[in-house]
C-alpha cells in the first residue's frame, strides 16, 4: 500500500515537472524558440560580389586538337566586409572550377577559374557554375558555352 502511494506521488511529481518545464513563455513563438539566432549584417556593410562578366563563349572548339580550355571570371568585393567564397559547384563532369580560397577584402579582386574538357562534350554546350559565398546574393550563376566539333 505504501509503495503504491509513493508510486502515485512520483508519477504526479514527474507530470507536474514536465508541465512546468514545457509551459510556453509569453511573447515567444515556437519558431523563435527553436531557431538559432543569426547575425544580420546591414546591406551597406555586407560583402557584395561584382563579376566583370557572368558568361563566356568559347566559340568553336576542335575536340581532338584542344586540351582543357580555361576562362577566369574575375570579381571585386564592393561591400565593406570580407567576401568568402564557400564553394563552387559545376553542372557537368566536363567542367572543373578553382577559386580564391582566401577572404577578399573591400575593393579587392578574386577569381573563379573554370576549365572545360572538350573531349567529354559533343556539339553545342551551355553549362552552369554556381558560386556560393557570404555575399548578399549567396549564390551567383556563371555560364560557359561553345560548340565542340
């Protein structure tokens, strides 16, 4: 009998603690409670990437006479804070990309070097390169095109 009373008391105590701990705090929504606080940088001082060009045409490329062909997309950080390229993704295994791996200070220049392997292509091509950074846009799109014969 005594064990039964102690058991009921423990269950009552645990349920009470659970209710008290899970009680909603006034003024906070569920999303606000679960969302990590992110630092918002005002547009004026946020890094901004400005490419000198966002597309390049290689024209006609001879498949057997051409090795890997390369184009550099040059950019400037026109924002106040340092610009960091987080990653560069390509839309095809026929492309590869290299980029400035260091923070680009205000008014400094960086690059995205895109290499195309024409032996993996036939005919016309129009491929994409996705540049992810800490700039206002977060992802910028670069295009390369040409014709392999």
